[in-house]
C-alpha cells in the first residue's frame, strides 16, 4: 500500500487528483480493503496553539512550561508537526468545512449552530447581520436553512470503511438530520448530537442529564452506563471509543474513528485526577481547571496510542491530531484576557492568528518521517480530500462544490502542494469583544495576511512570518498590496456568493473589501 502511494505521488501532483476525478459517477477503490490504513482523526475542542507542553513556535513559552501533554510530545516524536495549520475561529464552521471540503464562505454555516431556525446573535447598533445556514449541514435534500452535502464519513463508508463517531458532533441544529452523526455517514455514534459543549463533564452529575427528563440541550447523550459514577467525560469517551475499536477489529474493514472531544470547551470544570498539581504550581483555580482539561485530553490520546500498540494496529493506522479553533481568551480565563495564546494575538472568535492557528500533528508509520516539522500553511477544508486520498478512494463525486486541496504531498514528501491563497469569512458577532473579534473576512497569501472589518471598512495588513503576533499593521505603508489582496479576497467571496451584513446607516450591504477604494 505504501509503495503504491509513493509511486502515485511521483507520477502526478496529488493535490489535483480530487478535482480531476470529481466528475466520476461514484467512489471506488481498486484493491482489497484490508490493505488500506485505518484512520483516526483526533479533534480537540477550543484548544489553542499554546495549550500544550509541545512548542509549535520557534521558541518555548511559559504556556509550554505550564501544561503537561506528554502524549502530544510522543506523537510529534513519531510523526510530523504542522506549524501553520488553520481552521475557522469557532466550532461549527470548522466542523462543517472538515466534513464537506467547503470553505465557510461557500457553505454559509458561518457561525455556531444549536437550535433549529434560531440564531444566537444579539442586535448590533451598526450592522444587521446576514442570513446564514443556522441549521448546519445534512445529506438530505430540502431541509430549510441547511447546506446539503455528501459527507466525508459517507464517502469513507461507501468505500469500505467502518465509520465511528465519538464525542462532539455540532454539524447541525437540534431536530435536524445533521444533528445525528448516524445520518452523516457514521456506522456508530457515541455521545454526538446538536450541542457544542457539555452541560457537565462529571459522571456524578450524569453529564448534565436530569432524572426528571428535563435535561438541558447540552446534556451529553448516550453515556448512561457512567451516570452517577466518579468519571470524567474525556475518560468515558475514551473507554467507549476503545470498545468501538474492539468491535471494529471483528469486521473485515479498515476503520475511521472520528475522536472529537468536548474538552477543552467550557464549562471549565476541574478533572480532579490532575487538579492538585496545578494548584500546587500556583495557578489560579480556573487556570488549574483549564490545565486539567488539557491533560485529560492528552491522556485520552495516549490511551488510544497504547490501544493501537497493544492490538498491533499502529503500523497501519494514520493518526491525525487537530483542534477546531483557537484557544479561549476573551472570557472566563484568569488575569489579563486575549494573551493566552501568546505569541499569537487574541483567541477563539478572532480573525487574528490566536483564533485560527491550530496545533496539528500526523503520524503515519512508514510514510511520514518521524520528528519533523512542516511550515506550509493549510486550511481545515483540505482535510476532506487528504483523508480520502489516504483511504485510497480514487473516484468520487459530491453534491457540493469543494474548496479543499489535498496535502498528501506534505506527508509523503513526494511532489509539491500547490501554492494558493486561503480565506476566512465571519460576517457575524461572536458575542465577546476583543482584538480581531467582529464581522470580518480575511485572506492569507504567501507571507501576507489581510483582515477586513465590515462595520468600519478598515483593512489591516500583516507579514505573518515577521510579525506572528500581528502587532504591526503595515496597511498604510503598502497601499498597492492592500488593494491587490482586497481584490483577491473580494473576488473569491463574490464567486461563492458569500453573504454580507447590512450597514444601518446606509441600509445598504457593507462594501466588499475592494469596493472601499472606489
């Protein structure tokens, strides 16, 4: 299998494969299922670039010395770190892009979903926020305010994979098809539903479920075996994932495990297995609790790695580690806000690097060179074609038009990934305020990043390698470049029919970035 991949990489540029074959009538593979790798996508919720003892920057920071993630360190020693992996700034847009291969501007699930036909935004004095697909994605046609897609899990299932969902889903709103992972192409669903956070991490609190049946929407479903027990949610999910893998081994198919932890999303509740050592280290209680969420997640990663070792699965399993958005920095945290992802500026909900740059590691024995780093930037929608290429799904079509480009060449070391621009689009109010938080759209083009604010028409320009903290806005010194990037960004957003807010003062749509120069 490995030789076949390396040969195909040498023969033609793999980044173009998905686009070349997307018009074929159906997905297909040309060899026995058992020769293909198992795939585990380990997605963490709200984990920042610095929420780890593993430095992704060129320098070690105080945060790397605060948190304890030995299993991330172990994974990096056995695989490749990606220092410029990007996602959306909040959860649902990222997860929809991951499973559709679409940029958020195209799929229009541009904010977080929860209740059917309901938006969470508060009225704004400057803008009227645009309509968006508040019900998320689904595979069924005709569901209002929803983007219909062929999901990544469905394509893997159709092509011989046993598909397991464990943890947070957050693909679709309550009472819509997309809220149920079983309707999104998964054979197994463990604890996934419409909500994006748990009502409680504690088994002693039934993970938020109430005995009288009047449970909040955020109550975690399907873990009744652990109700009333002294167990943390991350641990319960890991145990259930391993049970699902036990079953998967009895099936003559490769497996795809989507291990999507609720941690480290709020509520910031302490995992008492790790709490005291952080208190003893002098952390404030909320920061000690936050650190335990990270360490409990890391323990889960280590447990799954140990499971693979014990069951002789490591050599034929691709393990992908990623977060869905930047670390929380705008509220709840102790001390000064917006600095928790240093050297990155701001955090979750922000267009700045702290909101969108993620910790990413991939281990693929025999293919990915251990203990290496990749500085090539990539975007969350790129996971869609990449995972399908890893699974050797050679011909497939989808209902949706896709934006993702396979980064398989960055794993195999054969061929080159096409240089291209990447885009973000968030025409909403997240809620909290802070640097880079607001109705924005952005473009990364080579070293340069342009951020545009719909409410003011302001452009900001940063050279990311030279100014990773985005403290030095050089838009005024580079008007020609600002215009060029504004045109690129605007042309892309127009091409996908992206939505815009309305300015209350004019009752007109807010200008595109390139229209402010006219």
